[in-house]
């Protein structure tokens, strides 16, 4: 409701009040929502800190891992991004969007060999898909 109304201040207060309750059932979700408040304000370091707190509550919280990986990508911290993406793949090694992001991250960090291996894996997982065709084109172009 707060997002639709764009009442960021009220959203932050509500999330902080919820986090003050020691027995909140889904603390990782609340930390993630607070991180989104910081993201909307352009407070990327506070966003990352909130995501980190949530991941301490639930190290496999998928939305937090994805958002934190994106933050590290924007910061050029590709090794950190790769670490978060690999955690996501432990749960679902066939998640094509995560594999694509990981291939890009490896390429940007200068590890073309790992990027190519990920692209080949995308092709193996779903050879007739558009994602496989894109991966094949990238392999054939040398991932320029």
C-alpha cells in the first residue's frame, strides 16, 4: 500500500516499527522492504546495509540476494555479485536469468572462460529457447 501511495517516510516508519518486534516472522522480507525504501531515495549504501541485515536473518532470501547482486554489479564489485548469484544457483541451478547475469558478471570481471562455460550451460539447459539462441550468438561473437 505504501508503494502505491509513494509515502516513503510512512513506509520506513512502518518497517522499522515491525523490525523492533523481536518475534516478527519474516524479518528478511521486512529488511528487504526497508532496503527498497532506501533504494527509492537513492541511498544505495543504506540499501546494501539493510539487505545485509536481512540476509543474516535468512541467507537464502532470493529477493535480497538479487537486489544486492545488482548493487554490487553497479558498483563494479563483480566478485561480490558473483558470490550472491552463485548462492541463488545452489537452490536452482537452472535459473536462466541468474545464469545470464552471472555470465555477464564474469565477462565484465575479465573471466571469459567462466562466462563461456555459463553460456554453454544455458544452451544445454534449454537448447531451443531464445535465451539459448542469445547465448549461442554471444559465444560465436566472443562475448564482445
